[in-house]
C-alpha cells in the first residue's frame, strides 16, 4: 500500500544547474499537486496537474519552473538554472479526484539545496 | 494578498493535558478548512477538516472549532501524547478542489 513516493529525498545542485524532482502518486490517483516549503514556513501552492494537463499553475514562478504529469510515469517538477533562493523542501500530494482534500496524501518531500 | 496565520509559533504542554492550537484567517470567502500534522522529515498528514457551514467537528481525540464571525479556527487535542509532538498547520481554500493556502505552523512539544 505505497503512498506518494518522491525522489530523490535530498538533491544538491550548484547554481545554474537543473533540478528534476519526481513524484509518483498513490496508485489510482490522477490528481497531483506540488507545494514548496521554506524553513519554518507553511507550504505554498505551486501547481495542480491531472494526467497530461496542467489545471492550475498560479503558484509557479513565471520563469525557470515547469511541471508535467505524463500519461505514463511520475510527475516531474523541473527547475532550470537553479539559484540559492530555490533551496526549499518540495512536496507532492495526490488525490483520486478533485474536491477530495480529505483523501489528499502528501509525500515525504524532496529537500533541494543549491550551493 | 490574503493570508492564513497562526497566533502562537510554539506550544509546550505536559503529557495528558489538552492542547489548543489557534489559527486566524483573513479570506472571508474561505469555505473549507483543514488541519495538518507534520513530523520532522515527513510530509503533512491530514488530521481533520471542517466546512464553513459547520462550527464544530470532532474526530478521535481531536476537535476543530470554526468561528466565522472572527475568522478563527482552533484545533483541540485531548489527552496530548508524546506522539502528538509535531508542527501543526491550518489550511484553507475558497472551494473544495482548489489550491490550499497554508499558515506558518505551530510547533507542539509534549513534555513528560
């Protein structure tokens, strides 16, 4: 009974490199959300995806950040040309449908450190 | 923009006592509220939710109270246990199915 799986758990990148964060939702869940958490802060919404569609990306920075959730495979959050300010914990959550927050499961996150 | 925030950043209680964690929100259109528990190195875990047409909801050892008049939300934990030590977040959204807005969190420390 696997939950939301995120990898890697820790990712270290130098400024200017690319970061790829992966999220495999709970089996059967077709809705994925990405959140970012800075130290001692709450989670900030970034993007909401369904299979092959971006539903809401209002929380995504306009540049360098992109997300996808292909028909097959995990959801990917991609950060190009990382800067120190991108250092944070990135959490993915999945749900079986829209409007099921009580069934929203979070992964353990990817801690991104930019040197 | 509008925000969700917490009154107390840290709360220390003795094992067996009741805990109350408070949350203030400013978005009058908020319709749905959730409390999450986050342990170190883990993602948030759903505890309990409440919709704006209710003012109280109870779960196992937890109760959420909603006061829409003053835009205040609280989480009560009965007979607090060491395993309850974590950071607690309130979150809200205007409608179910839309992005959740999280507060900054309250760290609950349960002492023996």
